[in-house]
C-alpha cells in the first residue's frame, strides 16, 4: 500500500556543465526528487503527475525499480516538461524551459484526479507548481483524504504571478510549510527570520522549515513555540539541483512517522545530502539504509535551539 504521495512535475533536464559538457535528459522534477527523498527512509511512495509520450519507458522502469510507484503518473496528449539547467560557477545555476517543452499549465491540467489507490495514503507533499494548481491540489487532497498530512513547497519565477501565495488562506490547510529562503525573501522578507517563521505558522501550518541550502534549515514547531537550526550534512556536493525537494520528501516521511517537526527536518536534511552527490534524481535512488542511519546519528547532536 502506498503510504506517501508526492504531487508535481517529472522533468527531463539537459544540464550544461561549466566545462562545456552537456548531460542530456537527466531525471528531475520536484515530484520525483521528493519521492526519492521519502523513499530513502523505506516508505512506500507514489507519484501523482503528468508526462508526455516522449518520456522514455526506460526511465519509468528505472524509477519503479528504485521502489517508487508510478500508478498516479498519467501519460497525456502533451509534451513532457523539459528544462535547461545552466551551471554558472560553483554550484550556482539557472533554469530555463526548453522550446520543445510542454507547458506547466497543460501538465497540471493533465494530471487528473487522485487515483483511488492513493486515497488511503497518510501523507502528501505538494511540490512546486503554479500557485493556483497547488491550491486546487491541496483542496482535492483535503476533500478525499481528510486525515492525511500535507506538506507544501512553493516557487517564485519571473514568468508567473506568485502573489496568490500572499493570500492568508493559502497555507490554512497545510500541516507543514517547507519553502526555501529565496522564496521567503521574495514573498515575505527575511529581515527577522524567527519572526517570519512564526508569522507563517500563524497562517495555519503546525511546522515551518525554511531551507537555506548549504546553511541547513530553520525549523519551527508552532505547538511548542520552538525554533531550531539544523545544519546541512557535510558531503562532497556535485549538483544541488533537487536537494530542496529531497529535503521535503524526507521531511514528509519523518513527519508522518513521528509527528515531530524537528525529527522530520533531520530526516529531510539526510535525504538532501544524498541528492547532491550526483546529477539527477537518480543520485538518491537505492541509498544504503545503514548510511542513512549513520548520517542521521551524526546530525542529531549538531541541532541548535534558537
């Protein structure tokens, strides 16, 4: 039985490295990275998404072989989402849609209703998508799975209007809000991080975790009025694409398993550490459970209250 579900995009990414090499059709997308991040903890995970007929069958088989259920991935009369990821020094990059890409509007519409087999899941992560598509997804989950936990990540890009996120009701049905510091800065400001996370939690979520890349995350538990800094796991990072999504998947797995936002953030941080060790979502597939536990044990004493 599928315990956890991620909702969002699967992408085919062409990664242009700084030395001029191009890695074609690497597996990506927030729904996939987060599913892999959750699956690292042994959870039964499914993905609800839409892809085009151009998405290779061999990639589907690879994802399923890694233990991720694709019952909820619909093949629509659209093209898959294809992106250029351009490295620009260090681990910095910019993301651009390819001219051959399908549109996010068509892919959101093509996803369809939540499959019946996913309606008994205990937790859902709503990965980055257009704001109104995310709002509709949250409403649909609440209607069909009223007892499930919902986590949410958000997205800000110049090519769409992000102002719907500022509606005070947007977060009202979310159990944990998991934005990056970039999105928080763009939408609400980060001059006073402790005040900002409390402000966001007051809109509904029990937990808020602000992802800060190599600087870890700030994690707030509204019920305990407690705030912590969780550092990143020290690994040799090759590609940070999808690390924040993997964090969200690990957080969901931990939140559903323990009900503890801090423990969930520890799980998310460990999941992110595997995602950065290679290019593409495959970096986090098939990780060693012993190494997962080792990283968790090493991370736990590094947490600091704020």
